């Protein structure tokens, strides 16, 4: 495979910002994908700001940046967009002044608290908003309380629709799987924040100060990353470092209804491809 795209899209415009997925694109768990550190370093030296977009709501942006830096991938917390931080921003813009009941972990609770929301702990307290992400300490009591609030008219935000959370040795039920239980119990559909929703991507574009056409979305998952880029109007590039292989990427993208603008094996080929684009347009 070369550094040329496996599909035949129109030539892309030089980007002003790059929006990277994380797990499966730059690392796998605690292991850096070979070349990811050099990729980010070289892009920054070329004057291309790198942003990091993740559906994971368990960590704060600072924790995500620390995780990246520990693996030698330079990251500034100010350029990390989590589904939790995007959910908190959306909630502040649309539901300011309400108290919230959270089914989720530290990153989500912290983001909402920093956005000025009072987090309800008393199961009998009336709240205006239920915000749900992945919760690896989920209990029946939490589900029961969330259901009661939704039946009482609370609005419902879901950090991300991922059905599974890949972990070492297998998968865990993701935020989308927990949401399926709440939706089945109440009939209430949530506002989805994370990829492939445009809410997270548009929030990142606003923070980066660029238009959709000026930002490339780069990721390994057609259902989330590529679909999110396409929905927001961004060029979307698929790297074969996670979900897809050279043999199945087209089938997976067709099934997701989102074809990428370029398909590349990994960080080294991606860097060469971006350099080529820059050289031909300077």
C-alpha cells in the first residue's frame, strides 16, 4: 500500500486544523501506535494545529492530555474535546440553571460541575436534566433514579452512542448499551452529543476557529469518526490502525453510509499524504 488514498476522491484542500480520534488512531489502550508521536510533532512544526476528539466521557481533557503526553504524543488539554466537555457545553447553552442527575464517571461529573450545574444526589430530588455516559459502577438504583427523572419530564443527554467499550481482553457495554436500557424503560430518546453526532464536531470547530471545509477529521472507525466528519461537512480520512483493515474498509464504510476522502495505512503514510497536499498548494 502506498501513501495515496485507496479511493479516488477530489484533491483535498490544505487543512487549517486536524481533528484526531484517539483510541485506534493514535494509540490502542496504553500502547502508542507506531509513528503517532512523530506524526503529531511534524504536523505541529508545519503549523497545523492538532485537536483531539474522543467519545470517552470518563476522563477530563487534562487527564486525556496527560495520557497522550505519557506516550510521547504532544497534547495540550485546551485542544482536547471529550464527549463530556461537549455535553457540558451543550447543556449550559440549552439547559442553564437546571440541576442534573448524572449516570457516568468522573470526567462527566467534573465537566458538568465546571459548567455550573448542581449535581443531584438525592434520588427524591426533582431535576430538569439527566446526563448519561458510560458508568462502570452502574447500579440498579442509578437506573431506577434516572428512569424516575425521565418519567417526570427531565430532558436526556447521552454523551455518546457507542455500544461497546474495547478493553484489554475483550469489550465492556458502552454508553449506548446503557442508554438502550433507559430508552426501553422510558421511551425517551436522548440528544446524542458524541460522534457521529455533529454536536461534538461543531463544538470542536468553534473552539478551533475554523470552518468545516478547513478541518480534516481523522479516525479509524467509519461508524463514528468518518460519519461524524461527513455529517459536519469536514473532509474525513480513514486510517487502518484500528477497526478496519485493507480488505474490509470499503465494506465497513458502505455499511456505515460514510465513505472517507482518503484511506491510509497509518501515521507515517498520513504524514506523507499531508505533506504532499501542502507542497502542491504552496
